[in-house]
């Protein structure tokens, strides 16, 4: 943050993913909207509801993820995919989907999630001031 040519009257923040400058008001609004989306997603998780996927390309592209597996787990996953007649990608997506469903039914996980929601709410509200 620094002098932006207006005598320092306006605070500017840099968006790390897009590298553009935002005025303080836009930054606060963005943080507040993000906090609302995070809270809504966390509540949906707690209630066992489906959570819509969000992509950084305006919902055109899906999220890419690199996963490093040891050779035994990779071989097991490939064998499962072959036996099921699906791609390794589909097998991994299915496994992650099943893991998410298990977490949604886990009371201890929900308790940890509630604690994180409160911590994040305090942080995001402080940033939005």
C-alpha cells in the first residue's frame, strides 16, 4: 500500500490473485461478501446440504487439483478405476465425494467446523471494518 497519486487520502489494496488495485471501500465490500459466502457454505455443510462449486473462471471451468500419492495408493486407485470401468479422475472424485458425505454426518467434524466459523467470522468482520 502506498501513495497512489491522490496524496495518500485513499487506501488501496492489491488483490493477490488478480493483481489489480481496489479502493478501500471496494476491498471492504469484497471482504464482506466473501465472508457471507463462506458463512453460507459452512452452514450448508453443517446442515448436510449440497454446496455449489465455485470456480475462479466465472463458473466456466472446474477446479484442478494436484494430488501426490505414494505408489501403492496410486496403484490401488488405478486398479479400482479399471475394475469400475471409469477414469482415475472419476474414481478420485467419487472417493472425495464419499469422504465429504461422511464428514457431513460426523458430529465431531461439525463441532470443529462451528469453531472455525466463529474464528473466521471474527477475522473477516475485523477485516471488513
